[in-house]
C-alpha cells in the first residue's frame, strides 16, 4: 500500500525543497573554486551557470537587434556562420589550453556571440518576408536544433573533477558540500512536517 500525503503537506514539502536548493538551482556545475570560471556569483551564496547566462543574454540581444533593426539577410547569415565557426575551430586549441591548466575560451566567444548572431540572422530572415529570408530562418532554426543536440550529447566539461585531489574521498567534496548540507537539512525538516503536521499540532 502506497503512503498518502495530504495535499497541503505535499505543497509545503515542495516549497521547502525549492527553498533548500534555490541557491544552486541554475548553477549546473559543482560550486568549488575549480569551477569558479563556469559560475556567476549572486550574493554570498547563490550561483548561476555562466554559460547558460551568456547563451540566454546573447540570444535575447541578437533576436532584439534582428527584430528592431533591419539587417541584410546575407550579411546576417554570413556573420552567424563566422561566429559559429569560432568555437568549433578553436575546440582543439581550447582543449590544449585546458590540459595545460590555462583558462578555456571565454563564454563570450563560445556562447554569447554565436547564439546572438544566429538569433539575429533568424530574426532578420523573418523580418525580410521573402523566400530568401524564409530559407535563412529555417536553416538557422535547424542549425540551432543541431547545436543543442550536440551539446546535450557531449554534456558539460567535467575535466576539473578528473584532476581534483578530492576525487574518491569518503566525504562530499567542496563542490557539493553545501548541496549535501541543504539536502540533509531538507530531509530533517520534511520529517518534522510529516510527523507533526499543522492539523496534528492544532488538535493536540
């Protein structure tokens, strides 16, 4: 027989879980110093993913420029092709730099500029309202879809974990220590909520 949780208790547990893990919800990386270049600090504790932030901001900026400023479709597509080729051509160079312990290519060049240029070309194609613009917009949409599939297949870079001296430790590493503490605190609080719900306290 499966346990039944009252709707008000379930909602309270959901709120507790969201609050407990809000500080790293959009970090997408461990929270240690080795991944500091992949994160943006918001306050003393909250972290968000630098790559996702740059990707979203670049896409929004490019789409806004393409929607409100008239660009020749051919020029926008050429700029998108050039911008997208930069991180692809620099991938081996970027890997060599990472293996040598030097910083990787910045998110401005691997996220903001390519996605901003693609979004600009897509918006410019739609704005043109002709056959060439429609072809360009459809091609850009397929390119974005393909890039997303490739990224999801490769996944984020975890090379700092492979070289980490904390790897294999019996205790949570510094990158996940705060997350584990938050989860343990949530488990303790959720047990209290389920053991002593408000209705039980009122009737006691």
